[in-house]
């Protein structure tokens, strides 16, 4: 059965990667492509914008019209726009695959409430590789023990808005879970000034923004005389797009609830349904 997709932020970097990947999937059909209201390229064929053959799908703005045609909404919009789309999807009873990051605590709370009304896969990173790392990290941290210092280093392109990245935060939470603590209790976000002494048990973060870096994340686990580095480097956005489409297929027919890529990939022992 063909799954009909509406795609938000379709003209963005991730949107175009998803359109390109979609064009090669016979079981998935793009029926609506959403852009920013007032954007210059509204009305243009999204296939042409993505650098593939024309798909007969123009870039449009009205979310209600897009949802009326779709089985699932895929959204990588900035947080504020994504939450507006999610409210509309909940109203229309359309499931959502959400790759947006940068939500505030209040927005996260609303996102969880909306997931009680529709099935929702929300993940800071749709890459299969990074999600395998997220699954392994708690066990690695627990095995090494508390004498190993943990630092998380991430790099992205110079237009990324949120810092640290959603993926870096997810890695931090996974590392904290390995020590059975909450990330907020042990996170060190910066070391400005003269007080750079490392607190025992802290999890440090470093953020880099440069040029067109797609995404790099490293977890350092440093003990006396050795350092283990777990690193994921994305060389293109295609892997994120393929992960999002994998989530689309998995989400079809699921009950309402909040899921993530650990559920999609079968890496979670206990389902994340709220």
C-alpha cells in the first residue's frame, strides 16, 4: 500500500534531501510540500527545487490543505513552526514524523500532550548509526565506571540555530542514564572564566559551528592513561532522510503515543509510548 506524505520545510536542506530520497521509493508518495508563508519559491515544483525530476507537487503554504491529502506528516521545521504544524496534525488526526530540535521545556510538555492524540515519532537525529550509538552508550558508561570523565563534542554548519545540538543532548542523556543520574544535575555547558576545574562526575559539552559541516558528534570517555572516543560523522543528509522514511513506514498504523528512533529500530526494551 502506498503511503501518502506531506512534507513541511520541504525547501530546506533536510526537506530537499527527503524529497530526493522519496523520489526513489515506490511505496511512498509525496502529495504535499510545505514552505514558509511568503517564501519566494512558493508555487515551484519541489522535485526541481530538490534537484530531481519534477514531481508535479508545488511548494505551498496552507497546512490544512496538505494534511487533508496525507497519511503522515514529515516535519524538520524550526521548533516554533513545527509545534504549529503538530497542533494542526493532531486536530486532523494525521500521524507525524518529527525531526525538529530546539524545543523549550514548555514546548516539550505540549509535544508530549499532543502525542496522546496521534502517533508521533520525535527524534533529534534520524540517523540509524547515531541511534545505535545512543543505545550502546549507557552500557559503555556503566561498564567503564565513574572514574572516566565524559565530554561530548559536536560540530554543525554555521546556520544551525540551537546549541548544543539536539543529538548532543540526547547523547548526554544516554551517558547520564549509564550512571543513573539526570543530565541536568551533572551537565557542564561551558567553562568560561578562571573556574575551569572539572567537577567529578560532570558531563561536559563543547559546540562548534563552521561552514557547511553536516553533523559530527564525539563522546570522549577519558580515564587514567587512556581515552575511548565514540564518534559519528555525517557526510551528507541522505542518511537522516533514509531514517525518516524508515520511521514513516514503521509509524503507519501505530496507536497514539510518543515514539523515537529507538522504537523504530527495535533498540528499546521498554516502548516509549506515553
